[in-house]
C-alpha cells in the first residue's frame, strides 16, 4: 500500500509519498553519487547492463536494491504503488520489481519524459516479477507517479503491459488502477481507445484506496499557488476525522476489523496503520516531501521521515547528496518504529510525541530555509539537525 501526489506550478513542482510496507520491515534513506557506465548492476533479482547513474537520494527497504521513492540530481522524483490487476503476478519469474524501476528511472533520467521512456523500455526488456516482501511470496505490479519541475506522468502496469498519461496541474495515485481511456502512451498490446481499467481486478475492493485518494486529491486541488510543503506533511499525516486511527484491511470477518473501519471498508487513512494478526500487518514505514523548482539557481528541497509520519518528524535534506548518515542506519528506523508502537498502543502518547517533535520540526525547517542557498553550510546544518533529532529521540526514551 502507498499514496503519492504531485502538484505542478508555473515555476516548480511539489511531490510527496507515504511508503506503506510490512510493519517490521526496516526502511532506510540514503544518497548515492553518480556512477560511470560499464559492466553490470545487480538489482533485487536480476543482473543487468549498467548504463551508469546520476546522483540520487532514495528510500528503500533495507533488504531490497530498489527505491520506494526518491529524487535525482536533475530534480526528477518518482514513487510507486501496488496495484491489483487481472494478471496474476505469481505466474511471473523474478525480474525487475516496481521498486527497481523507481531506482533505475532515477539513476538514468534527466526529466520526467526520460524516466517514462527508461522505465517502460526496461519493463519490456526485462519484465516485472519477484516477491516484494522479504521471506514471503508476495509479488505485485506497480503504478508510478513521475515528476520533474515542469510536469509529470502517471504510469500504470500489469506485468509488461503498461499505459501512461501526462499530468497537467497535479495528480494523486493509490492502490488501484486509475487510468481509463485517458492514456496517451501504452504498450503495443493495449489497443487504441481501450480503457486501461479493463486490467483492474474487479474482485479487489477499491474503497480503501478511494478513501485515501479523496484526502490526497483534496490536497492537490488546493493548487500550487497556495500549497506549501507543510500542507503536504499534514496530508501525509492524515488520520481522517480522528486524531489517531488504526485503519484495517479487506477481510472476510468484519467483526475482526480494527476500530475505524466499517463493514464497507471505509476508514483507511493516508498515515497507514494496519495490524490484523495472521492476516495483514502494514504501516507507513517512510515518507518524503519534495519541492522541485524549475530555476536551477534555486536549490531542490526535500524532507524525509522514517516510520509513520504521525510518530516521526520530517528532517530537511538537500538532494541528492545532503542526507544525515544516520538516516541510512537500521537502528535509526527502529527508534521511530518504537514510537509508532507506543502511539498505537496508547492514544495519549501521540500528543506527547507531537509536543516534542512539532516545535523541533518547525525549528529545523526554519533553519534549513536560512542555509538552503548556501551549499557550503549544508554539511554543518545536517550535523546539527541530526544532533537535535537524536536528542529528542533520547528524551522520548527511544
């Protein structure tokens, strides 16, 4: 599960994504410098030709090569979603995962159009397949939101079948096929005029995704003229009408649904918390916000959170390489996961956590604004910022 959005303005794009994964799966945020072409590169399951890479910042499950979301030095941002189609992903041999395609798109693209071409060419050449959960047999297809400072694409897949449409002013995607006949590019097996909704699995309820899309679409509808990164953060922390919610999942026994989910499966929220023992256990394990100006004299900005956004804070970073090293350490993710477990067990704990993180987040954002245009000050800022975050975590007892 995941939720991704982008908003396109006349001089910049805004991008955000929540990565929803198995609740105990570690996710890290890291930067990688540019890499020269030559030889091969090992993806999650395949070894493919290495055509080199530009500098990238990305967030990934620690066991996986691919990224859930990221930004490159050319200000391309990509995130992916799980989608359910009529094609069975278990029938495909291990190949490229959706997360591999995110990372490869970021490594090889100079703009959103490039990324679309890179990802669809790789999809058709190498295929899509392989479990997307460590130690489990859980393959799936992906949809993608690909953005740069001037535009974006929605790309949806089912195996090697794909369709895409450009984004005008903004868009959000979730865990359902959203393209119909509005696609403008597609794989050869999609007939002209065909609806890509034909590939949607009719047996999989769309209500859980639709509820979250209502929240992210409302954010997008605000428009680039007034929308700010702080508004994206509020959307990524969305718990519906409740200060704290524990969304559930589609299961047969309605009585077993967690609180907040009704019999029609309404109640899933963008800040995702699912724990039905023996059935499904997922939460938001990482999140990103990005501001991508078209003016190259202005720096690209990003804010990253490990764990659930409600029980974490968005640390300002300077993509693609300005990231506190601690965000790439599994032990750091575990500290935020401990806070998530605490607030899920005790409603009151969320207020005390936010009382610590809220003022610090505001302070870090303001200080990052002060140094953003002075690259020589970034390293010192990141050191000081992480020291402050580390101290706050210690005060919270994790």
